C-alpha cells in the first residue's frame, strides 16, 4: 500500500510538472508572438522610410536636389532616430543626417565583397530587404539596414536607378519586453539575417543561455526571416524527495500544494490571455486620435480587397492629407497640431457612412476605405468630408484655425494587389498636393 501510495504521489508530481511545462510553453509561444509583432511594428519604420523616399523620387522624376528636406521631414516623423540614404547605381550618394556618417559616402554596395550579397538579394527580388545586424563602416555601430531597389522606366526600358536605404539601430528594434522577460528568468535569443555572414547575426542573446526547454519561432521581415528563441530551465519540484519519504504523513499537504499551484498557474494563464488580447487591440489603435493606425488600415484594406475579389464588388480608397500642417506646427506648436489631428479624425468619422472606415497611417495622413463604392461615390464622399471640415474650424487658445485637405482617390481594379492600389492612390494624393490646397484628384 505504501509503495502504491508513493507511486501515486510520484505520478501526480510528474503530471503536475509536465502540465506546468506545457502551460509555460504555451505562455512562451504567446509571448514570442507578441515580441514578433512588436519587432515587425518597429521595423516598419524602415520600410516606410524607404517606400517614402522612393515615392518622392518618383514624384520628382528622380531629382535628388531636395533630398535633405525630404529626409529631415521623414526622419523627424519617425522620432529622429533613423538614418536615410540614397545609393544611385548602388553607390551611396546622399545621407541624412550626414554628421557621423561621412565615411559611408561613395561606398559601392554592389562592389563590396563583404557586403554585396544583401544588396544583390534586394536587387534580384525587387523588394524592400532587411539585412543585419551588421557593423557600419562609418562608425562601427551595429544596425539593421533596409534597402529598396528603385527602377526607372526611360524610353520604355526599365533600368536600375539605385537604392533607397534606412538604417535602424539595434536599440530601436529591440522591444523593451525582451529585457523585462530576461529579468524574470527567461532565456532569449534573437537572430537576424545577413547573407554576407556565414553565421546568423545575433541581435540579442541572454547571458548564460543554457535552457533545456525552449520554443523556436520565425519572425517574418521584408524579404527575410529572423529567428526568435525563448526558453527556461527545467522545472525542478523540490517536494518530490519529501513526498517519497513522508507520503502518508504529508499526503494532505502535498495534495493541497498541488491544488493551489494549479490554481495559481490557471490564474496566471488567464491574466496572460487577457493581456495578450488587450495588447492586440492596442497595437491596432492610434494613441492620439483613438482611430485605427497604419497596421489596422493595412489589415482592413487587405480584407476588403479579398472581399471585393470574391463578391465582385466595388471598393474605393481615399488618401487624405492636411494642407499646411507643418506651418501650423511651426507657428502654434505641436499641441495645436495634435488638436487639429484629433479634430480631423472626429470630422472624418462624422462625415462618412457607418460602413466606411478611417485610419491614421502616419503624421497628418489618413486612409479612408469606401466598401461597395465606385470612384464617383468616393468623390461625393470626399467632397462631403471637405465641406464638413470647412464648417468645423478648430479653436485653439482662443483662435480659430481653418482646416483644409488634399485628397487622392483610386478605385480597386480587378486582380490588383494592395501595393499597386496604395501606390495609385498615393500618386493621386501627390497630384492633389501639387494642384493647390483643398483639392481632390482621382
């Protein structure tokens, strides 16, 4: 009987350890998913910078005379912590900010035997490509580099113009959550992707990484894959030896302990699930205007494009940009600019139908989706938005600030990709901005 009791208690302890390990593995998977989302959100700055530089080049017929002005505005929008470059024909020709990066000028990305593979990958794929972390030649710091190959069509011939480049420091990319988890006893390793290196470059690795139990996850980055590993030491139940010796005497205590432990793990799991759901919602909302952010906008656009394809329905997309917004910030300060942004978000939601969607995708730029609507209906909606803004000026510090906007409109074409649709509506917005204030182009 004693042997049976000992065997029963041992079975319970082992089951408990395995159960707790499964819960911990599930927790690690959830945590890794959140970290992956945070990293993707952080590196999106690099993609936005390269795409924006490409759009500006195309809009100016590849004239780089105003590069410093573009770069300053773009970098300031991303909290001023990034570096942007142009590499015409693969040779670095423009840098912002230049201070501290002078050595990179004239660097031929395609001719450097130790660094060319990453540039060649981007060139062959034609996509934005993230490489790193790697050591910068200009200052020895470690960073991740985003490169977008730019192709220009001249006389009907597509030719390689060069690269638009964004440099993000490793500290910019690493979520603070990683260090907090390390303080809690978890082991974390994050590896990047650099085709010029024989070994996968490491962005972060816990000191004394020795976990026997770990989960490995892929993090998709533009034109590459990063690797994330989360682990913990094997679970050791210090009550196992006591249970074998004092099974009968302490059976009740051990049973009570196991029950309490299970309750605590269950509560923690529920808390983690709740926090995961809350974080997911927060990651889709713009903090200032309380409407959907860029990520939410891109998800919604992709879903509506798929819906339009399946049901053969219309879909129109509007890109909305405030006129002279920088002048307002310069003259009245950023609090005034924030008031205008919040007011504009309110007006956009108030002026459109309940089925229409509004997102702030960056700075003073908003994306609007009109499901089931052709371009004529979208034009009508855009005029209604502008009329609403005209009737609702912003009052700041006792002074009325008028708000006007430029709007670009594009209707979804059958078989078109999201990138193509966004590029068309973005070009229409640039046309509207160049045509003067309070303008709609379609």
